[in-house]
C-alpha cells in the first residue's frame, strides 16, 4: 500500500491509466531509466520533468547505438582495454586486419614475463612471476589463437606504460560452404 494524495492505495491503481500499466498488460517490456514511472500531483513541473527525462533517455540511446560510439577511449585504464581486446582480438589498422592483444602487466619487469605458443593446440600462454621478501605476484593467461593467425608469427612488445602488446598478421580463413537444404526421410511405422 502506498500513500497517494492523502489516501492509501495499492501500487497497480497508481498506474491504471498510465503507459506503464498498458505495457504491463500487453506483456511489452520497455527500456527506461525508471523501473516504474513516478507519479506526481498534477502540475506542469512534473510533466516538464518527465519530458526532459524522456529526451535525455532518447539522446543516451541515440549516442550508445550510434556506429561512432566505442566502449573505451585510448587513454582509459589498461585492464579495460585488455578485456575489450580479449573479446575482439582482430582489428583493422590502415586497411589491414591483424591479431592484436594488450595485457596490463605493469607490476612486472620484462625479464619476469614468459610467453609461449603451442601450434598444435593453437594457444598462446603468458606467465609473469615476481616475488620479494614482502610480496609475491603471479599472472597467467592462456588464450586460444583464432583461425587465420599463425602462432609462430606472433610478436610481443613490452611498452613503457607496462602494457604487453601482442600482434600478428591475420589472414581471413576460407568460409565453409553453407549447408544446403536436404530432405531427410522419416521412417513411419
């Protein structure tokens, strides 16, 4: 029960005539900043606020869904870039596609890092270990190398900001022929 205009009412009665109630009855789900639309006493201020929030939501949707939006900026934290690169290892640079990964290993010196590839399993393994009398750090990643990348062609650079950059040429693999429609007989008994 909620208090509305000095009397107790149930939540569904607040939304009986609203768009939210109509959407709920039609089983439509609309994305909104609001889980449920707030109700105001009838006043121009409440309506203006709703209008401004709708415009803001529209602008957010337009910017986020635009083709120019990127999930990170180049100067953002290296771990954010690392997560993005793991999901999208093939990039296009000057019209040439290549395999590119970046890892945040700034706690380690270049001599603490060991990188290996396995051509049979098509994997890349990165290991970094550091220890002293007060602390011990370990980092390990094993990544599947995508088709179109030869593990022996992967190069590695330890950048001055502590980012490990791995790159290799990418040759797009041939696409298999699509499966044609085939009639399969049914054994009726």
